[in-house]
């Protein structure tokens, strides 16, 4: 397929795809051949790159802190998952549940809640591990080895580097 | 009409009682936790040096029980370690040089309170780079609570409290499995 | 404080700036963007128990984008389009060639050109170029195929290029 067979707008429609590297090899070859000959197409490519760069250089915006405060104020007075529209229906379901004795069995967390709790637990323990490691690094190798494993009652003593009770 | 009014009044009463019950449950659980010997009151941790916590976690006994149960088959040691815990709370603040002093003052204040309440300092380390304090509360020969405060200049200030029956060796071993890069957690 | 409440606070912290930026760029109005983000976050509170951790961000982006589109549609109906702080620059046709513009001039003309794009082109440019969302994420938000996202995005950027004066055949 020869470049000259393509109308001008065929190339114009592919400028952005070319800049993004999204043209397949045959279209790319065709496009690049035309670029060698066509000053105006070269200018369009340069401008497309300029726009691309300018878009990506646009500063990201900070959400005013008032928004968070307002949201927490509003949601703070409602139980999680609460919406007025569903409140009536939820109450009716609750009453029905009591009536059939379902309330005797406590409900477990949803899958999402459980996954979040697991992730939170891992995060917390990672920090605990980090504290153990840092204490070890600062105070001596025996703290790494024992970590937090030595019970207080077994006489965990402050390492020699410790300066008083308070840091 | 009268019957309708009566029905409405009854339903309103039922709903009020139910809602009171629902709303009161977290508050009661909160009170129960605070009465535990291993509980630590770190004071107001909603901000430090004007910044909100970058990590804020509070897992209660019920949720830890569910996590423990879910881990029972694949990770029995983790399940055991979590099984007797009543709560894990942690607040982490990203701190710069300007908030170092405030973090230290906060940690000093909590340390004084803990020592006054017979918490035993397990690790108290100070160096130019970092400070780590771990306290444990023992009741009847068993560890009932752990408090960890860690300050890394230019990085994080960490305040952590674990409440419940703790086997430090087991918990340490389990924690080492989660020794991921903390910087990825935020 | 319960797990869900903490999860909610964390989600706000994590996503509020991106949502605000998205809404601001969509609407061209920081005041309206604040309202949209507030409403979206309140909706998140209602839906969070049903959302797994992986789905929170795409859900937020989709709801924010849809809220902005609704607002824009209402604006059009009311014929009360008011350009506000973000895009308060002059809308007169610029005659300076694009290559000679300073970065800030180009930035301000770009903002206006984005405002003038129709949907879904405006959302595509904002999500991809300004908010750095993946094609997959954009496809989910806009309910398009990955291929459509790619093609429409090229088209959207071409519209911007033409709007900025280098070509007028579109």
C-alpha cells in the first residue's frame, strides 16, 4: 500500500496513535515515509507531542480539607451502609428477622470487610516486625534474634545503649 | 384510624428500642476494651504536627476472631496468635523535622503514664536515627497488653497497642512473616 | 472506631485529591467539584460494605464522572454555563501559534479546549492524561472496550490539537 494512495486525513487521523506508538508496523512505515516528505504532518506530530506533554504537566489539584470534614460530619451520624432511602426497608427486614428468631445468630463480616481486616492485621504486624528489627539494629543483634520473643518476666533488660527511661 | 395509630406507635417503639440497641453496641464494646488491663490510652491521635495519620487501624476482638477463624486451616500459627487478642490498634504519622519534637513529647508522656501503671519496658532504645519503645503489661504471669512507640526522623511515628493474651514469641514469629516494606503500605 | 469507619477514612484520604481533580477538570469549577466530591464520598459510605478493596477506586471514578456528566447536562438544559476560577481565562480565539505559547498559556488554552470537548472525549482525556488512569480502568469507568478507549482517546487528543489551532478540518 503506497503512501500516495492515502488521503491527507488518513495521516491526520493517525497522528496521536503514532505519537503513542499504537500504529501497527505497516501503518507506522507508511506514516514515517509520509513524515519524511510532509512538513505539515511533521508539524502536527510535534504539536501532538507538545499537547501530550502539556497535559501530563498539568498540576494535580488538592481537595480542600473542608470537604473531608463535611463528609465525616455527615457520615459520622449514620451507621455505615446507611441511606435514608433504604432505612425503612432495612427496618422492616430487621423486624421480620427478629420475628423469625434470626437475630439469635450474630452476623459475620462481609467478604470485603474480612479481606480489609486481614490486610489491616498484616499492616499492623508488619509495623510490629519493623519495630522489632529497628530495636535490634539499634540495640544489638540479640534483639533481632529474640525480637519481641523474650517475655518481660524473663527479664528483658534495656540494652547498654539505652539512655534512661524516656527517649 | 385508631388501630393504625396504635400500630404506628408500637412500630415506632420497636424501632426506637432496636436502633438504641444497634447504636449502643459499638459504644459498649469500646468501653469493654478500655477496661482491659492491656489497653493503652495514647490520647488524641487524630493528628500529629497538623497531619492526619497515614495509617490508622483498629481491629476489635470480634473481627480478629473472624480473621483468626479464616486463617485456621492454612495458617494455624497465625490463627493461634490472633485467637486470644482483643484488639490491635495502630496510628502511623509521616513526620518531618518540624513534628519530631511533638512526637517525642507525645511518646514521653505515654511512657510516663505506662510506667506509672506498672507496664514493663521491654525495649527502650534511643539513637540519633531512631527511637523504639516497647512496653508490656503482665497480669498473673501472662502478657495482657503490648504498647509500641517508634519514631524514625524524616519517616514515621508509630503508636501501637495490642490488647489480649499475648504470647510474645509466637506473635514475634508471626509478625516476621509480614515483614514487608513498610513504605509500600501507605 | 469500627473497621469500616477506618476503611472509609482511609479511602477518603487516598482518593479525595484524584476525585477533586477529576471533577474540577470535568466541570471547570472548583466549587461544583467540591459538592460533587462530597456527594460521592457520602455515597461511598453507603456502599463501602459491598465494595472490595480493589473496586473502591474504579467505583469512585465512575460515580464521580457520572455525577459530573449529569451536572453538565443540567447546565446545558439550563443554558447557564458559567466559567469559573479554573477556566476563567479568555475564550476568544487565540491567534498565536501553539508552538510559540508559553507553558502556562498552553496550559490555560488546553483547559478551555478540554472543557469544550463532548463526552466521552472529555472524560477520556481527563482520566488518561490528567489522572493517569490505565486503559483498563478507563474502560471500566466508561463502560467501553479497551480498544474503544484507545481509539476514542486518540480522537479526543486530535480534537484538542485541532481546537488549539493547528488544523481546522474537523
